[in-house]
């Protein structure tokens, strides 16, 4: 019989951790719907990996010390060390788990935390939804990532923040919670002209459109700033042709973006 060395045991345990991290041998791991939830799960995975590494180091150190003291640990010592490594792999591939936030926690924290928690909560609800609604949940993950970027830097008292917290923290989860309260065998039955599955899909579609609308509205200011800056740079560094276009008889086509006031712009000495 061939016994594994401590180094081989460590490599085997690492392979087992990698398999379990990817969802095990027979089932794929859950897919993240957005970057925020993916980052939360990556942090939990990093914590599990660090704990597993620390446990392996402690086990192998104890085995080495015992081997030096006892002049070898023998067959049963090797088996005990291997078993301890496997137990550590089994424990730290499952714990600590990524905790699904409660509804009351969805609106807490800064925009990035709010978006990440909501995406993680939506992922947990996704398997219980009909396929059309699942597709909208996937779309919401991408939209929430974009919305989170637009919210960065906004003051907590900004009107958009209150609107987003209400939309993300109340309307979306309340819609899904109301659907999940309906018994599964009744969700496909017609009620007042539509089934619960159809109403859920329609409601999530409207909420997805509202998230997109808020994101676009917040992005308009940045788009206007970029257009103004582009026109200024074209005037400042575009050369004689650009200046002639700006001051000539033909003028410039109206783009809807006002030209910035350059009268107060400092100029370099000697020009």
C-alpha cells in the first residue's frame, strides 16, 4: 500500500476544495447575476480559503512536531493526518457561507452595498420564479450594477437616493414576496384575466424599465458635462480650422449643448 506524504495530502485537499468551491462534482455552482453579488461571494470564498489554509498548516505542523518527538508518526499517524485534512476540507468548503440578506437590510449602507445585497437577495429568490421572470432578474443584475455606478458620490440626502432605496428595497422585493406567498399549484391558474406567473413577469418588467430610467436620468448630467468638455477641447486645441468653424459665417450646428463661457479661462503667459 502506498501512503501519501504530507505534501501530497495538501495537494489532494486543495483539489477537493476547488471541486467543492465550483459546486461539487455533480452540480454547477450558482451563477451571479451581477458584479456586486459576485464580489460578496468572492469575499466569502477568500475567507473560507484562508481558514482552510490555516487549518491545513496547523494539521501538518502538528504532524511534523509529533513525527520529530515520536521519531515518526507511523501508519495510523499518516491516516489520522489525512483524515484531519479531509475533515478540514469538508468543513471549510461549506462554512462560513455567504449569508443571504434579509429584506430590511436591502436599503442599508452605501450604494455599492445596497446593490450587492439586492443582487444576492434576488439570486436566492430566482430558482422559485418562472423562466420569463428569471430572465428579467438576470437583466436586473446588470442594471443594478450600472445604477450603483451612477449613485457613487451622491449625497445620502439626494432625492435620487430616496427614490432608488424605495424602488430597490421595497417595490422589487415586495413584488417577489407577494408572488411567493401564492401556493405553487395556483400560480398558473387564471385569476382576473391573468395568471400569477404572468403578473409577476409584467411587474418585474416594469420595475426593470424604471431602474433603467433612473440610471439614464442620473447619467444625463455626466453626458452633458462630457459634451461641453469635448466642445471646449475642440475649440482650445482643434487648431485654426476649429476656430474658424466656431467664429465663421457658417457657425456650428446646434447640438443642444451650450458652449462654455471661456472668458474667465486663464491663458498661459507669453501667448
